[in-house]
C-alpha cells in the first residue's frame, strides 16, 4: 500500500482507471493517471472528477476496517500463517515489523492530503460554478472528517493536517484527540449545512437513485457517530449525538429499516451512504473477504467467525440465520459473516459497500439517550432493532448501567463485521476486561492495555522528528 509522502504542494497523484473502474460515480472523467493541480479546477466536470476519484479509490477500504477490527477484537478466527496476520490477530503487533503493513495511517493521510488540496484549489478557482463549488467543498470536508475519525480510533492522538504545506506537514506533532474531534465536528457541521439533501450524479445537481455520494443526511449520520464516540470526553456530546441521529431517523421519506436480506443491497432504503465496487467485478470487497466458498486455509482471507461472536446471539435471533453463512467440507463446518451475499462467483452486481446505515443510527440514539438518563427513549430505539431481528422487547434490568450494556450487546450482534467492535470496546472502556480473556484464547499471550492503539508506521516516525511512536511500541 502506498505510503504517505508529501512532496509537492497542491499536487496529487491519482493512480486510478476512473472511466472504467467506477461508472457509478461519473460518466466522464480525467485520464487514468491524473495530476490534480490548479488546471483541473477550471470546470465543473473536471473538479467533480477529482472528488469522485477519491471515492473510487476508497472502494476496498471499508472491508479493511472490518477486517482489522474483527481480527483485533473477539469477532474472527483466521487460518493464515503469515507473521503480520498472526500478530494482528494475537494482539501482539511489533512496530518494527508490523506497523508499516497496517494501511490505515497511510491511506488516511493520503486521502486527507488530497481533500486538503481539493479544498484549497476550489477556494481559489474561478472556473467552478458556485453551486458545484459548494457541493464539492462540502464533500471534501465530509471525507476529510471521515478519515480523521478512523485515524483517532486506531491510533489515538494524531497530527492534524489541514493544508498542503509539505514543509510544515513533514514536522507535525501529535494533536490531542479532543482537538481533532473538534476539527471533525467542524468539518461535518459545515458539510451538513452545504451538502445536497438529495443524492446527485456526476453533474452535482441532477438527482439520482444511487446513494454513492454524501448528502446532508450522511453528514448528520457521521456527526451522530462522532458525537457518540467523543461523548467519553464530553458528556454534552451525547445530546448532540441524539439530535443528529434523530435528524436522520425522522427522514422516513428516504430511509427506513428493511428486511435483513435487503440491508446491503444496492440503494437499500437503509443505506445512508454506500461505495460502489469496481465495475469490473460483481461483488464488494466485503463479499470477497467474508463469503467462504472453500476451506478457510485455502481461501484468500482465511477469516471465519469466532465462538465468542457466534455465542453472542440470543435464541431466535433472525440475524443468525440471515447474516451468518456456513461452509462444510470434509466433515468440518465453518461459519462466516454473510451480510453480503455476493462473493467472487457472483453473476451480477447486487450490493454496494455500506458505510452509513439507519440501523446504526437507532443504536447511536439509544445509547446517547441512555447516557443522558432517558431510559424509556433508549429502550424504544433498542426494541426497534430487536423487533427487526425477530426478538422480543428488552426485558432486563432498567438501571442506566444495565441498559447501556444491553445496547452494547445489541451493537455487537447488529454491527458485527462492519468495523465497530474493536472501536466500541476502546471507547466504552471495556477493552481490557474483554481482551484479557480473548487474547490468550487467540494464542496471543497476555493482553497489555497499550495494545488497544496500533503502532504508527516506523518510516513516518523516522521521517518526522517531531512524531512520537505510540507508547510501548
């Protein structure tokens, strides 16, 4: 995976076959290799192509988050034998040998830099119409916030880079997480006020059914997630999380919970934002990663569901039968995440990668309400998700701590294999108690609290004299 190497201000190298790899994003676009300079921002079409190229580059990244979070936590087993995978799975990452193979850092800063360049060029461009400039500016702010969210949750404090000044960026120090959260909230709030309320195509104005570009609702949904995660540092954020989730939930004209088998389909009513896979393939990166068509030791990912995850489902939970697949060979049966049905043998494209969906918003609002002491409101949202799964209403203890724990359990079985479990364990403070049991089960030895953050790539630490490695790595 390409490392972040900031060498040239206001210049970005897109290595992408845009016209052939992502038809859902644009019908016409720049050449397959494009230098995005001020010359690109001379028309609406070329400026739009620069932004849409970023989504096309991101088509494999959601599955990467799902894989990392599932392997690091208690969701998955692996049948791989390479050192990096075993270290990731066993919670024993070594900075000198493993950190450069974890692609979150490099991907995030690569895309953040591209968005910084787009924002700078849009601000100075006279060739882009005001309507398109507003839409693209908002999308760039949204996407920058999206990547900073994952940087924070994988690495903790990180450098906050909002310009293309390569000299300044090369000597950046870590910024406290609280300030990075403030930047994320600022970006998303600005994006929410400027993004289109409808899904638009490559013209930036024509309404489309394809849910592959961010809207004001996507910004509200990501804001709700951000406020929930930041709530551990500022209780006032829970009120904002509830408010933003409510904005999305109340938009019943566009969003509604669907049947379990329809959630991850193209333009599902539950989808708030999706990413289209490469048009040369009939499956998503998630489908390729998780759908098992051969024994795990012979598959490309080697990933199966752990007993911890399988045992988390209550009897009668329809998610067990609809979202879990089974592969049997030679008398052995392995279970795998089957939210995405289309694997490498798919005959046609039926699914997009899900980035933001309504089910998460109900659980976000449930937890935000519970954190504020609104237990009845929290249970109403919790039971919406349980009802969709075929389960009765929650009937356990209704003290605040118990209800919050019940919501966390519901997140575990509703959002499994979607890149949440590891992050949820960290933000709720449950990671040490859970992983001290799970890590030895995975053959990783003794769990150490510092392992909840990933190590920063060694090459970046060596290049930046002010960048400190995460503690104990």
